[in-house]
C-alpha cells in the first residue's frame, strides 16, 4: 500500500521546509521545480513524437526487419547471418543493381 500523508504530516513537512529553507527561498524552489517538470514533459513529448514519426515512416518495422526485407528483395537468405555481415552484402548487391 502506498504512503499517503495525512493533513498533520503535511503541516509538519511544510514547517520543516520553512525552517530549513526559509519563507523566501521556498517559493523560488517550487517555481524552479515546476519549470523543470514542464521542460521534462516537453522533451518527453518531443522524443515520443519523433520516435512515432520514425516508426510510421518505417511501416512499423524495426531496422532489423527492414534489413531482412531488403536482403530478401536482392535474393539473399538472411538466416544465420550476423546483422553486420548481412548489411555489407545487401549494400554491395544494391550498389551492383543500381549500376546496371
């Protein structure tokens, strides 16, 4: 069960904060905390939006799945190959196909 402070505990905590930080600094700290939370949420939504757009552009596939599709398109069986080895072979075959 989560800890949920009652009214008395909240008053005691506020009194301790006022004693430790003073009435002058406490509002400044709360303001800075609020701004930090806002910046964090803004950054989180931007990162989520960028990841979502990248996923949509990839058709919902991971980079490895896209690589497997590219390998099959050029006629390579990707089973048992490492990602680096497969990437090199796919690039080489795609370059040869583009030159022709």
